[in-house]
């Protein structure tokens, strides 16, 4: 996670697009350990990147419906630093890490929204698919929005 | 749940179709109360009726794909009698309760597979929809399979 | 759902406590029908009643931790009127329907937050349990908060 | 995933413990893309390692209850090769990859049970925690069971 462009960017380079979204831990998301079940952080990552894509003017629901492309997770890695608990306020910071011809990579920092305690850091790479599930080049509107024409 | 046809059926009437499926409680299905989160029983009901439909020779996945109809839950009611816990073996008994022109109703008895303890009784009514989401008459193959031509 | 106290209340009777919470449909909550999987509405109901309890000055997380009581769902019924879709803004209105010595009943109206279209109406009855899982009388602070001392 | 001990083991070295478990894709596990939502593979991994631990004579539910230790996921990585669909039969092969003083690492191969098509490969590292959430050395019974005394 330490190689996120946002951290490394020298001043003259435009900051990588990023977005912040807050949510509250649901009872359904806890497990009998009394903390959030680990798979749910992937759901929060998805909420984070949806927000980032929306921020860039590209509602993802629209992308699927009208442009006819899907972004499917091809790779995911998560590091769990501390546990979220029921009703905790959570902040998800999503940063664009990389854009290639057929893939987009996002970095996530999931923290307690009040204490700022770091809970999970994660990275996912998504591949662009057409309606038949075949990998395709990112549409121009996506590349443009992500500042990589 | 006491009005299930299976319970009431006098000997000369053919028993209502039913199916039994077993599963084991997943960690992901527990919550911080240390028991199965209540919404998950609806997922188990769906596994039960899928099994019943399969038993009747109608794989539901096939129905959606080739026949082009969906069965959407229109009504659900659940009564929680006792709690399932992580790793418990669970038995779901699903019984056909009613078939009408556009709806099918199933009854469920969810119990601990070893002790037989009753955990949840439930009933759901599903409505038959075409691909555009409009309610339609049950296809003949479904009515036939359920013994109500 | 038609017997909700809020609907029936004549003007001189104080309105039943209620709370409104909004959320957005997550990708994870959809299924291959392209709509929200039906069990997820129970999760939203729980978010609604948590908000109502919080509004009354009783954070539920606190109740479990310090007072040592749990509210477990004993009965749930849902009627599905229309489907929510990915990224839809959703409004959950939760109303206190009944308070008895050991149980609390809530009514829910789940609607599309922008169009106001009614999606699901539901009712759940929760039973008060102590840490060993035995039903107990509602603590005074809960009864007071709900206006039934 | 290519460095799994099971793949590399020359004949004279005892094979790493492994376990196979089969399951069927639930409707609730699909999303509107028509395939299994990506976070659910982490749930299947957990089912896989539970089965491996059970195979070694250590029911995990027992470990939590009587020994008072938890195994919490500290790291997870997944690579998605192909998509599982509703009602597909799935096989999860879990292999012990590494045991250290406080951590255990598992490798997973998730495949279509009939065609053998590889769907997801994954690795998780779990850390041993006591009831207060502090990392502790693996209990002897766990180390013994995993063949690393």
C-alpha cells in the first residue's frame, strides 16, 4: 500500500483522483468474534470506488446499462490492521492507483471515521469486460475521466 | 405454519411435494450475538425451494435461462423459535403449500439436523414474472411439475 | 401493515415514535435478477430500527454492551411491492408499532427516496433477551424511551 | 499461488495437509453481473480452511469456545480467473502453506467441481488471538495438528 501514487506524488504532478465515503457498521456485518466479518471490507472497497467513479462524473450503474461494459475484479489484496465493530463510523478513502489499456487499479484506506485508526488497507485491480464477458479496452470516456487519454 | 398441507393431509390425498436439504452454518452467517443473523434464514429457505424444484425435475437456473421466467418473492414470513450457531448442521424441509395461476407458496421447517430442534418456520409466496418484470401465468411445465394442471 | 398506529392515530394521541434513514443500494446487495436480493430488506429494517432506537437516545450498541440485554427478532413479515436496483437511493421509515412487557414491534416502509415508490412494507417483533438468551422484561430505560412506562 | 507446497513437494517430503469441500452456488451469492459477487469467495475460503482444521481433528468452533483462541484473517489475496454462476457445483481445495509461531497461512484453489475450470486462487494468513484480541503463540495442539511442533 505504500506505493500509492497519492503518497509519492511530487508537488508538480496532479494528485491522483480520490474520493471519501463514510458509512456505519451494520449488525449484519459483524460475526461471532464481535467484529466485522473480513469479507465485508471488499464490499466497502466497492462502495469506495463507486463513489470515486461517481465523483469523476461517471455513475457506474450508467456505465453498465448504457455503455455496456462491466468492471470485474481480477485481483484483490487486503491487509487487516485493526477491527471495526458494530455501529462504528467508517471512512473509506479510495485512490486511483493505475490505469492501463484494459485494467484500473484502486487503493483503499479504511479507517475509523472518528479516531482515524487505520483498519484495513487494500488494493483491487478491475478488468474491463463487454457484455459477453470478454476483456476489452477501457472506453475513451473512462480513460478521459481518469486523466489517462 | 400449522396449516401446512403436509401436516393435514388425510391418507388418500397425495402428499404435497417436499424436499430436504442439509447445510452447515458458516462463520459469515453469524453475528456478534453469537448466533446466525436472522436474515440468513431467508437464504436457506431459497436453498430449500431450489432443491424442491430440482427434485421435481426443474432446475431453477434452467427456468430462468431458457424459459425466461423468474420466480420473485412477493411475501415472506418467518417465526424464530431457537438460534442456530456456527458449524451447526441444519436441515431445511420445504413443502409446496399452494399453487395458483401466478403464484407458488412454500412452507419451510428449519431445524438442527442432529437434535431435531425446531429453529425457524417460514412461508414465502413467489410470483411468476417474465423478463420485463411483469407478473405472468405459471408456465405449464411448472404447473405440471407441481401437480396442478 | 394497515393497522400501524401511525396511520390510525387520531389527532389528540401523540404520534408513535418513528425515524427515517436513507441508504444507497450496494452492488453486493443485487442478485442475478438485476434487483436487490430479497433477504437484504431485513438488513435495512434493522438499520431502520437501530436509527429509531438511537433517535430515542438509546444507542443499541450501548444496550448490548452495558445493559447486557439483546433484542432478538422473534417474528418477521415482509411484503414486496416493487424492486430496488443498484445505486438506487432508498428511504426506510421505521415506526414503533407496539411495546409489551418482553417484546417490541416495529413497522417499516421502504421506498425509493426520490420517486417515493413503495418497495417493501414489513413488520418485525423483537424479544428482549438477557446474556444467557433467556427472555426478560424490557429494562425500564427502554420502556421509558418508547413512552410506555 | 504457484509456490504452494503441495505443488513443489518432492516425493520424500510429507505432503502438506489439505482438504476438499464442495458446495453449490446460492442465488444470494450472485450479483447483477449474473455471476458470484467477488467477496463471496472469501467466505468459501473460510469454509475450506474450517474443513481442513476439522480434518486435522480440531473443530474450529471448539477452538474458539474451549481453548479461547481466535484465528483472525490478517492478510488475504485473491486472483479471479473465471466466474462461478448460480447453481454451479464448486470445489474448494485448501492447503496448509505455512505455520509460524503466531500465524498460519492457507492456499486455496476454487474450481468448478464438474469441469475442473479454475475460478479463483487465493491465500490468507491468519493470526492467533486470545479473547482480548491480543496476538498470541499458537497453542501446542494447533502446532501439533499442523505437524510443526
